[in-house]
C-alpha cells in the first residue's frame, strides 16, 4: 500500500517538472564563461545563444516524451552547476536521436 502511494506521489511530483520548459537563470553561467574566456569572452553572446536554445525548446517541447523531458531536466539541474538551455536541448536531442537509431535498427533487422 505504501509503495503504491509513494510511487503515485513520485509520479505526480515529477509530472509538473516536465510539463513546460523550465525557467533557468542563465546569466551566472554566461558571466562565468565570459570571465574564463577573458579578454575575448562576451556574456551577451552566451545569453543570446541560451535564449535561442530556450526558444527552440519552447517550440519543440511537446514533441519530446515526458520521460525524456523529466530525465533531461533532472540531469541539467544536478551537480551544483548552473543549468543551461543548450544542455537541456542537447540531452533531449541525443535521447531522441538514439531512440530513432534503435527503431531503424529494429526495423532493418526485423525485415530480414
């Protein structure tokens, strides 16, 4: 009984996380990147790229499976570093591409 309740609570607590594109504060990350690349580093370029990645995520978010969204969001926010939209988008695209490759391989081997 308690195991079912725990599983239900866990599932409901994870669903809202993957429901919409998360809001990340990318400025600390971009400032740190620019500082490491001084004197040529430019935080504004990083911020612009992160905003483009967020815009792409906003358009494509519903196309990614909820499990992938939840996993990649947890992965992006783990480890004590500032999460980035580019990291989240890359994780989702890698999961999608790996799944597509597996499906194509299964179709190819299944036809023989």
